[in-house]
C-alpha cells in the first residue's frame, strides 16, 4: 500500500529524478533506510497538501471569474488567500524539487574532478544547503515574531501566516539534506566537505568583523566571485543566490539576516506569479494528453518534405509546442522524446538533432505563454498582453533563419526527408492540431482585450486542457490528473523558489549599489542605444547561461529597463531583445542548463553537440541583432491589434 501511494504521488527512489549530475551510490544501513522512509512520508504529505491547495485555488479563481461575469461580484479576500497558496507552492514545492534533484545546477566542473575530490565536493554542497536552510530558517523566526503583531486587512488573519510556508520549507530542505548526506555520502567524504565548509565559514566570519571588514564595493566583488564559483562547482542556482545574500550581509553588516527571509518571501509573493503554476499545469495536461504527437504530425505534413526535413520539423514543432507549454525545458522534453526515434530511424546524427532542438527552444522564448514573459512582466512595467502579441513574430524571424541554415546544410550534406503529404493528410493533421493551437489564441485574446487578468486566463487554460484531454482525446483519467497536478506543483515550486531566491539576491545587489556601478559603466561606453542593445544582449546571454535565465531577468531587467527607456527604446521591443538573449543563454554550451537537457533527451554527447550547435548559435545571434535593430518585428503585430 505504501509503495503504491508513493508511485501514485510521483515519488521515485531518491536520486532517480536527477537531470544533472547523478548522486553517489546509495549507502546501506537500517538507520539511513528508516530515515528515508520517514522522509518519504513527509514527501507524500507535502505532495497531498500541494494537490489540495492547487486544485482548490483553481476552483476559487474559476468561481470568482464566473461570479464577476454574471453578478459583478468578487471575493475581496481572494488575493490574500492566493498569496498564501503561492508561497506554500514556492517553498514546499521547492523543497520537494530539491529532494528530487530537479533544481538546476551546473555539473561540468564537478564531473571533471577526480573521484575523491568530487565526492568531497558533493558532500560539501549538501552541507551548504543544510547550513543555508538552518540560517534562513532561524532568520525567519525573527520575521515570524515581527509579523505576529499585524493582521491581513481583508481576512484579518495574523500576518505571520505568510512566513510559515518559508519556515516550513526551510525545515523540509534541512531534513532532505540530512537524508542526502546519510544516504549518499561516506563518512570520509563528509568529513572533508565539512572541514572545507568550516574553514571557509571561519574566514568569512573573521573578514566580517569590524576591524577587518572591507568596503561595500570590495565585499560585492568578493561575493560575486564566490557566488559564481559556487554555481560552477555545482551548487543549485537558487541556493547559490541565497548563499550570496547571506554572504554579503555577513561581510558588510548592511542589514540583519532577517532581510534574507523577508526579501525571499517578497520575491515570490506577487499575485501575478500565480499564473506560473497554472500555465505549467495547462501545458503538462496538454502534453500528457498526446498534444506533442499531434503537433509533430501537423509539422511533418507541412515541412517534412523540405531539405533537412526532420530537422525542419523539430523547429516548427518547437514553435507550436511553445504555444502550449510556457516552460522551455518541458518543450525540449516533449519534442525531443517524440522526434528522437524518428531521427534515428531516418539516419540523422543525434548531435545534429540535439543542436537543432536546443537552438529551437532558445528561439521560442518569446512565444506565449512563456514563463519568462510572465516573470519579466512582474518586475518591469510592461503589459503581459502586449508581450504575448508582440512575441510571435520575433520568434518566427529566428525560426526562419534556423530553417534556412538547415536547408543550406542539407544541400551540402543531403539527409533523409519524408514524402510530401497529400491534401487529405494535411487536412487530417490540421484537424488534430486545431484544438491545442486554440489555447494560445484564447490566452492572447483574453489578456490583450481585457476579458480577464493573466491569472484568470491561466486558470481557463487549465480547464480547457482538462476538457480536451479528458473528454475529447480521452487520454487522461483521474489518476493521471492527480499525477500531473503533483508534478506541476513540484515543477512550479522549483521555478518559484528560484524566483524567490532571485528576489532576495536582487535586493542585495541593489543595496550594494551594483545598479549604479552598472549604469555608470554603460554611460561611460556612450549613450548610443545600439551599443546599449548589443551590451544588453551580451550581458543576458552570459549571465543567463550561469543563472538559468529567470534569475538573470529578475536581477538585470529592473536595472536595464529604465536605461533603455531613457535612450528612447520602446519597452515591448526591449523586452523581446532581453527574452531572446536570455533564451540563447540557457542553451549556450558548455554550461547552459537547457543545452545539457537537450543533449540528454537526444542521447548525444556534450562535446559532439557543442561543435554541432555553433552554426545555429551564430544564426540565433544574427536573428537577435535583426530583431534588436529593426523594431518593426516587435511592433507590427501589436500595432495591428492595437496597443
């Protein structure tokens, strides 16, 4: 019964969910096994709670939309309840994703170390996560006390309730870190990792004493160097940002550590971010419902007979699937898993398939409902509806360039294509794709023309996905719905936890005057908007490859956007440039997270794919420059439907 419940809730044996560096082999021992069983029970309890909360929040918003349309009535307390749900998903889901190894991390440096050094470093990383959970959890206790003297205006609940999800999440992360240490690391490895961490902590505490403390500028440089160093040795990006925040406050004594807890909570507490779990949920339902196969079939009938046919299909299918799922990683898995066998059967090299898959996913970052668009809309004053409309053509420009390169390569090195589809086959494939492709149309119309808010439209997208998957395609039953909902909660928690940590890190950067230094540097290079656009592209690609994209937007967009508007660059146009550059960064070898996942899905080596993707990266960069220097591509569709 217990094992059945574990499988139904999507809990796999520890270490099986990893996309990145695998954990060391499991260690035996009754104590470790018993502890893992207890952690499985905690894991199950968290998943059930998230299932109930997400489903309840979906029903609440759908009822509210219906009430407002029929009787012009809304729940005044709804936003406060929704914020509590959002924070719970962020921190409990973030803890679950840590246990499942779903948090993004750079692993190529770790893999290059000697076996002994790698084991010690892996143990040290888990010890760092444990230490961060303890530090942040203790800091949140002070915030609990501070907030306990206030109440929420509508529900009149105690304000300390908004801190409880964060505190609980830190407790869960700490317990899961102990499990990882007990189950996956030997005593000698832990001792070496602990010795390195204690020595580092002692040095930091000494530097942070009043007699030794460096200037704020020097502390910022030291923090950034150690922050990027932590990422490169494999610390997940979200925890690296918490590490950077704690480190800077320890070095400077700028504010008490309770500021980390406060700003992390604030980072994920914006109501607009509730669209993220719902759009992820809708995308998962549509994809698990067989949508990917239908879109592949549609693309196959449209472009499969072109030169380089199946690679052309990868580009078109990724463009179409991106209109269903806002997650680029989900797009890679959905398209790659369907196309890999077909590419192998037709004799394509997997390195070419992985390269085109990664380049296509990078190209599609501006296609709604992109998670990056939603995040960008939450940190800068740009209409999400306007970005949804404007993003279609810039992505099409990059798709056209990629398809042109594929065609040229196929002329020089012929590869197999498929027979030209008949009119009846095209009509049948189009009929199968029409329902999935209606979803992005519903999103754009609903948001752009003010029918509903982005959050409300995202719940309608979930309902639409359930209806066509369960009742039209009959591909998802109740058990499948439960598994998809829990998977959505864990994935959403991972994304929201990254956003929350980035909120704290962005506050640290602002408090350390980094924006002023960056502005001064940009002004020193001149006030040319073209130089500024080129600089923005380079910054987003480099930082995006290190920070998994979304944190780069959260940290840099509020700094760069005001400068762009001062230089006369339209906000929506600049948003397209930032999103496309960030997308390239995620899939940039050798450290882009999306690039490694593309290689994994296509079963290609990183080395071979790194060489194969270079021409496609060059074409993507040309496309971004075209979009950056020709604002018409960002404005034409938006001007047609009205701003």
